[in-house]
C-alpha cells in the first residue's frame, strides 16, 4: 500500500529533480522511493555469489580501477598516448 508523504524541499531542488526524473523516464516519487530503499537496505551482498552472476568479461574488469594511481594526470596520459599513436 502506498503512503502519501509531505516533504519540505527547496523549490529549486524540486524543479531540478523533476527535470532529472523526466529525462530518466521515471517519476520523482519513484526516484525518491528507490533512493530511500537503497539507503535503508540492510541486505548484505555475498560477493562470491554476486561474481558468479556476472559475465566472465565483466569479472575481468572488477578491480581494474583500483590499480590506477590516484595522482594520475589523465590529460597528460591521453596526450602522451595520442602523440605516440599519431606522431611516431
């Protein structure tokens, strides 16, 4: 059963949220309900079981981002790659 809820939120925030929801093809109520469900969920995910449910290609990518140094200069890396690829 759905319950009506009254919230006090700044009009600017509500307007931006409505635009976002419309772009996502969802209602604002649906977005808020899903957000509240996500932050109040106590479900613990078994990582091993989760990994068996995804494709091998995706499993290979898990953790790859943690191998990238935090202080990497992304623009410099792209520039170096493009110079190497097209100018050498």
